[in-house]
C-alpha cells in the first residue's frame, strides 16, 4: 500500500485488536501495519494496542506509542512530511531520564534526508543523545554546571557522529560500543549531511534549553506573554557572521554559508567545518507559577507564522495540547508551508499544579488526638495552633473525611484555617474542598487507625 502517514495519536478510547475474523488466509488484516511498506509516520500515542507487534522504527519510519503525559505534564505533537518522500524530522521524548522521575528530556532533530532514504543523522542523534548526556552529567566536577554538560554533549556527540560515519561496525570504539545492535548505521555519504537540534532538559523546576540551527523554542506564560529561549543561528547576522569569516567561511548574498547551508551551527556537515560547528546556545530557566507552555517547532513553521501568532493559536486550544499542536501545524500549511513540519508542545505549567496536589507523608504519632470520634471524642478535639501545615487534595479529603461529617454536622462542624486567605471557612454536610489548599486541619484518628 502507498499510505505514508497514519496518525491515530490522541484517541484514548481507541483499541486496536488482532483481526481474527478473516474469511481467507489470503485476506490481509487491517490491523497489520507491517504491510504498509511505504509508511513513514505511524502515530499510536494513547492508543491501546493488543496486536502482537508494530513495525520497527528506522531512519525512514517513525513509530510513536508513548503516552501524552510526561512527568505529570501534558504533551502534544504534530508533524507533516510535506513534499518530501522521506522522513527527516525526528522527535525525542525520554520520561524518566537516568531512571529518575524528576528528570525528563525532549528533543527535536531536523535533518536532511538523502535521495533514497530518510535522515540517518537525525535518527542517530535521537538514539544516542541521552547516552552521551548521561555520561557527561556523571563527569561533572563540583564547580561545573548542567549547562557545561549540555555543551560537552553536543560537541562529543558530533564527534561520535563523524567517527561512526567513517568506521565500519567492527571498527567502532568508544561510547558507541555499548549502543544497541540495531542502532542507525552511518556511511560516508552522511558526512555531507547534518541536522539542526533543540533539546530540553527538565530536572525539578529547572529547565535547560540547548539548540543549534533553526528549530526554535518559545516559553508561554499564563498571561499570554512569551519568551524565545533559543537562538536562530543564521550565518549572515551578528557575531555568527564574524565567527564564520574568522573560520575561513563566507556568506553569499542570499544568506547561505559557503552558498550551501542556511545555518552556521549544526550537527554534521563536516565538509564545511570549522565554519559550521555544533557548540549550542544554552538558556536556563527557573520555572515559576506564571510559566504555562513550551512550544518547539521546526524551521518551516516560523517561516510562515510569527511567534506571537503561534502563541495565540496554541493558547486557544491549551486544554488539549495534542489538538493545539495539530492546529498550529495546520495553520502553517494553510499559510503556505509545503516543507516538512514538526510541532511539540509541553505543558510545563502542569508541574506546579501537580505539586500542589501532592500530600506529604505524615507521621501518625505527631497527629494523634485524644478520644477519636468513635471513642466519644467530639470535633472540638483539635490539634493545637502550632500544628504543622499540611497539603490536602480534594480526592484524599473526600476519601478520608466525609464519613465523619454527617455525624457532626449538627455540632460545631469542621473548621479549616485557610493560610491563603487568612479566613476561617465552615464546611457542613458533604461540602468538600474542590481545590488544593494549605490547611491546618482538625485531624482526627478513627479506631481503625485512619486519619481524616
């Protein structure tokens, strides 16, 4: 079959099962994606799969089966092949980087495809980046920062890319020797191609954005304002022009480096070194309550949509980032984009909201109240005024506390001291707190040891 693009991502109610009602052994199964020999993109994010297997991923085929939730953050993406016959833009999502739930990595690699295949360089970067990055983080000295590790990762990965392209499988040494046997194999032809890259590393509330080339990242705040976190490395402007000239390169009248390349920093393109280099621009952000979304998009989007328009489009559909990403891609196409496109949206604001719903582990002996409700004690038996504040979410409050309310709704009731408003609120009957608040609660202990 000639189908090249099949995206079912975001359909949470969709379940793909094996087709067992075939009338003939010659009849093809509609759930057998392997028969789609020309398929370039297969999107199955959030889809329930009970089929035995999905097609293997190669440099010319991208298969997405992950969730649209990454570290409590909503995530959406959309892409398009454009006029290209082959795949050359690759996304990377690593939820639990280095096995830590507090770390994750996102990446967008915009490569150059070959006449007969997709971008091997972009796929190589996707497969190897986290390995190199983890190694560089482990080598950091006491006075060195995460930004230093990111910079070294870009440079060492670019070096590894060149070594791999010039060596055979038996000759490979160094960090690549521990790579999987099915990793992308590079050849001499790949030395003359390359890839732009934008990588986002999140650890706690710290976000690091590193880029080379023209794939841009924008941070959107909850008031609609935005901030550009990447730098477009155009060879004909500012310090890049001076650097290119000092490295022996030149910029043509149409703004291309050596009349060949649109960017001055990139992975690959080793025949243009040292005018082209892989040293990244790095921006560090301490996420705050005002930060809402992060937009990553390839060059083609920004050729037809300015930054503020992109922010406005995404903001309209921020409740569903998968839909928002598709809308932004579709607007770019409607405005005239015909080349390859990729959009990635990350709900960084979800991190703060998720933390407000987390309940800290309590030490029961610190909150024992004499005479629990089932022992004759009344609701007046409350903790003292110096009781530590604790976080409650409405789900746990509903589960643990509502059983106590009917019995005491005709007494003095349950009072919660709101530190946010410095005002006492009264809850009677089954009126339940529907948002996370910092409370000094009337914490009671039942006979079975539960705490409400």
